[in-house]
C-alpha cells in the first residue's frame, strides 16, 4: 500500500509499505477521504505541535472516512474516530473519554494517521455512515465535532446573538451550528475575503473584516447593528486574531466566549458562570 510519511520539516515522502495487521478488536480500513488540519500543517512546517516533536517518520491525518476491508463488516462505509481513549483512567471512568489522560491520537506522536491507503483501527471507533453522506462528508465529521464542542462550551441561549472570529473550516461549521441551535444573529469576522464570502453562504447575518473594528466607534456600530446592545456569545480562532492584530472587548452582560486556539498553542475556553457559582 502507499502512504505519505513525514520524515522531517517539509520532507513528506509517498512510498510503498507493507499492509498493517489488524489485531484483536481492530479492523482494516481502506481510507477513502482524509482532511488536512491546521495541526498537520504545523507538523509539516515545524516538525512539532505544541510540546510534541517528530521523533520518527510519521503518517499524518486524523480527519477521515473509509470502507472496512475485511471481516463481518466488510464493505461498510465508516467515519473514523481518531482518538483512542485508554478506558481506565479517571476521565474515562467518569465518561469523559475525550479528556482521557493517556489518549492515543491518529497522526500524532507515535501513532500513524490516515494519510495512507489502508490502516488498522479499533472497530469500536468506526462509525457507519448513511449513503446520504459522501466520503468527504465523513472526513468533515471530526472538525464538525470540534465546532459542536465549542458551541456546547459557549452556552448559547435560544435566540441569542453570536460572533465567530476566524472563518476557516471549523469557523464555518460553527456558524452553521449556531444558526441551527437557534442563534438569532451571527457576526462573522475574518481577514480573508473568500472566507467572508463563505461565511455569508453558511448563514452569517453580518460579515466584517477586522479592519472594520479599527476604531472603537466603528466596532460599537457593528455590534449594535447585529444585536442592539452587545454579543451574548463569541468564539474566536487565535490564528485569525494573530494574523489581523485585532482584539475585542468584553461581551455583553450575561454573555460568554469560547476561544479555540491555534494548534501551536494551548486552548482556552470559558462561558457565563452558572448562577450561584463561586470564585
């Protein structure tokens, strides 16, 4: 089979490799679609992401879909969950497998990812896809999960207003999720014109470039146009903020925010404090 393996910064080699073997509880999957995440670009540009460094040639990719190649589920189209929880740590036992202390992640560290023709992966992490979803749709389910998690962290009230800063794939998915969740108005802030156009197509009610907020009066005017007072919910991608040099002030009374950081850094998240909460 062929795979794309990163050997060093900017050194990605496509070559033939032996087929992997599927151990107990695993299935062989023929990969049919895989996305390129910002974290993959960090591996390519820097040979690292955060405090993880490239210790050996690594197959990247963690947004994917495929077809099970053998066994009783042979021929089944699936979306591939890239995160393998240990199942035994405190977080896993409490039902927070996504926060597993010893999680193994596709295309990260010592675990080869999805930029290969065939991969062995836990059968329990292969989710059947309906025929109404394409292979590319299946690959987008992982970034959609990130957008939905951001939406959940933000505690958007029904009929609330929202601002999304940074309209890459996850930002666009988040705009759609916000509208589906009942947001009355969504402001999209993005420095790139083609992404602002995409944000409008995905349902943003108002689209602006960061330069529109160069003066506080201009920013206040946009805020009032959207909400009449202030945003109740905000999300931002640090990469877009860093590229534009723009900063925003606090949300309106009772509002919250969710910050999805650029992959080279840690992530921050917040939201409105529940009533009665201390500290």
